[in-house]
C-alpha cells in the first residue's frame, strides 16, 4: 500500500453533474477493510445485517433527521441524490464529536465547491482500481464498475491521501 501525505489545495471549480443510481451497494469486503462500524445512516436492513452494523437508518427512517452524535464509527455510502446533505451532516457530526466517519463518494465529487466548502480536513483513500458495487436493481448481484472512480473519505482535522490496492478491497474466496 503506497502512502502519500500532503496538503491538498482546494480551488473552487464549477459544479459536477453525475449519473445517478441510488441502488448501488458497497461490497462487504470494502466496508470490512475499514473495520467495524456502529452506525450507517443510509442503508437497508439486509446490508446492515451483512456488515454487522446494529444501528442503521433506511430510506424510510431517514438518517438525515437522526442524531449521529451518539456513534463512534459511522459508515456512509449515501444515495447519490442526497450526497451533499449526507456530507454536510457527517461534517457537522465530526465537528461536534470527532467520531470516525467514513464517506464513500465519486472521485469527481472531491473537485466540487460543495465538497471543499463542507469538509475542512480528511484522509482520502484512493483505490488503485474501480470498486464493483452491488446493484440493487439486478437482484443484489455484482454490477459493472461505474463509469467513474470512487474514493472513501475519512473526515479528519488535516488532509492526506492513501492509495489502497484494489486487491485488498476484494473478497478473497
């Protein structure tokens, strides 16, 4: 695993418009790589059970209106249509609690003013390949990698980068 620590300069750029598909789920191996979590505000009961996350919210219970401050380790793969709101809530929660909050997003999102105006510091985990998500629309089977790369952002005080070998993020069967 190569690692690079550096300050990242943020420049305001135009808005990025992405193709949206809210039913793409993170493979268990990716979540497991980052450890155990005690809360996921944007999941399904089935995925929370699979990941061993006891506290979670779904579309119906709306994690955006729940209190996140009581949790120490939070995993978020937000619906693309609400990623801005989930990132804002994650950033606010971190400012209050300094919890370990991991946020999965398209790499292009890092270049938006929405991201740079919301996150003051973070560790960016960049996979050395694309993550194959689980497609909820085709019966929970692995789908093709999306047309964009994804990163995992851990909200922190300072900003740094870490490259993660994609093989480490895949299940070893």
